[in-house]
C-alpha cells in the first residue's frame, strides 16, 4: 500500500485524522446571521449528494469482506479510489447539509441528532481512511481498519434514518412495524357509515402529498399540515392552509390550482400531485366548513363527491392500514408512559387539548420528589409532551436545559419551584410554547428579558417574582403579542 507520491503515509494518515476530528466541531457552530446566496444554493444540493457517501462507504466494506472470504481478488488501487471518492463525497454532503441547516429550513431535536450523526459518520470515515493509508503490509492494524469501516457504515445508516425522519416524519420507517406483531382490531375496510371525511380521506391525502414538506419539523412557508389544528394556523403569507368555508382564501388550494410550471405550485415538481378526485373532495370539504366530524355518508349525497369517493376506494384499504398502524403506535406509547408515570409517581395522561399522541404531565398531591434526574428519564418521550405542570417540584434552572428539548411543549407551569430565571434562555428553541407560569419563583429583571427570545410565547404569569413592573411594561412594549401578568395563574 503506497500513499500518493510526495506525501509520507504517516503524514497523510494524520491529516485525514485531523480532518475527521474537525467534523465533530461542526454541530457546535452557530450558523452565521447572513447566508450568501451561493451557500443557500449549495444547501439545496444536499439531497443530490448525500447518497454518494452512503453507497461508497458501503461498497468499501462489502469489497473488503469479499476479499477476506476470497470471493474476489484484492485490488489496492480499487479500494484506494473508493476510499478517496467516499471522503470527497462526505465533505460535499456534510458541507451542503450544513448550509441547508444554516438556512433555517430545518430545526429541532431531530435536526440536531441528524447533524451529529453526519459529523460522527464523517469523522469515522476519515479516521478509518487514515488507518488504511498508515497500514504497512501485513499490519496488525488491518482489523482496526475493518472495524472502522463497519462503524462508519452503522453511523451513516442511522444518520440516513434520521434524515428520512426529518423529511417524511418521525415514524416513517417504523410506521407499519406494529402491524407485524399485533393484530389490528378491524379485519377489513371500514364501513362507509363509520368513516369521516377528514380522518379517513383528507388526512391520508395530505399525509401522502403534502406533509413531507409541511410538518412540525419542517414547516415550509410557515405552514404545517400534520394535524387538524395546524391546518388553520397562518403561514408566512398570512393565510392558513385552510380557511373554513372559503376555498379561495385557503392557501393550500390556491397553490394546488396554480399552473404546474408555476414556482409556487403545490406539490412541487417531483412530488406526486393530487388527483382530480382528491382536489374535488378537498375543495368540497373546505367549502362545507372543514369539519373533522363530517361523515362520508353525508358527503356522498352530492353526486360529484360520491363519484370522487368511489374512484378513491382502491386506496382506502391502504389508508386504513396507516390509521391502524398509527392507532397501535399510540397504544404502545400510552402503555409505556403509564408505566413510567407509576414509577415516577406523577400523572401522565393524554392532553385533552392536544393532538393524538400528545400528553400532559402533572404532579400528584402531595408531590413525590421530582428533580432534574426525573426529567432526564423522560428523554425518549420528549416529543410526546405538550403540557407540563411541575408545581412545587425540585426542578431548577439547570433542568430547563432538558425542558428546552421538548419541542412540542405548548404549556409549562413552574410555580413554587427553586428557579431564579437564569435557565430561561434554554427555552428559546421551544417554537410552540405559548403559556409559561413562573409565579412564586425568584425570577428577576435580568432573566425576564430572556422571555423575549421564546418566539411564540403569548402569556407569562409572574406573581410574587422579583420582576419589576417597569421591566414587564418594557418587555411587552418591545415584544408585541406577549402579555406578562402579575397573577398567580392556572396550573
């Protein structure tokens, strides 16, 4: 094995190792305030180049295994070329991924995990290549090189899984897994009398055609469509996806009706467009009030809609499979959370005001010990919590670091805790947080200014805190829409 002429093998190995270790610093870098247009364009190339490192590093491992079992004859030239190409593709994929991340189109804990996975995959690949180019003939380090290839492949497969979850939804790969191990309650298509237009027809169409770009992880144009409630929230245009009773003001329908070659046409080029029957049904549903309780039998009274529904019947069984899988997933998560609630001596139950698989957590009375350690034990279930009531718990400002990772949190009640407010800065990434209760804490004027960093915060209760009235008025004047109240508030 000979390195490139003019570059000693030990030096090449060290350089590759240093580059690999450098990748591990990328996730800690804050994106620049202004992104050059060329960087934004390169970021959009990420989906085009990310497959190259996956294929090439897998090819390197497969080739080495075939050589080891004498299936093919070893070629040092071939493996060197594959390794070099894989390293170049890792650089391209990670760089373009960083630019895409810096554009702000993706965010949240899943994005952070994906970024770390990419950094670890790149580091493992470069370190492995460094070991390879350092190898003398018959070196005992060969097993370490093979192990590095294996680790690189595992890391990049997991990173790809996270990337797929970002694009297609958290449960994209595992959505149907419960159906393999547990028989669904129903054994065939639903009876028409039991079906709802939104649940059984509209939602599956949106899932198939729209949600890959318009979800809580990646709300393109500020529009999320992965829940019934989100359909009525305005996006960047100021209009919601759906305006009940008015198809002409519904952003989703306006974009669907644009010419196919229009840059704002939805779905974009390369995505499966809605069929005429799906568009007809969607328009009818919006025009009749966009209710989530409208029954299929009622909609079928209109001849054109009845025909559209009849044409869609071949896909209803597939839609039902998705609903059954979602139902089983919800049951599994609920059972796990009930077990965890018993262990922690707290109350965990479905959030009555939330979507499916959203839960609230509250303390029992008298409350059991509940500190930062207990919060950490909830980590695998962070995305499922929309409401936390930790009144009189032992959580402190360090614990707010973990709460700041509960990306779907809308309500947070921290009355009578030991907070001084220094950890409020950790809540700035909670894009859905609207209500925060800090009554009976030591939150002061300085820490209160961090409340302005929480993007969609609407109401904060500051009864018997150390925040002065002057600071409260200054914050409300600066951040329109945020109300600070000297009231105890609910919990």
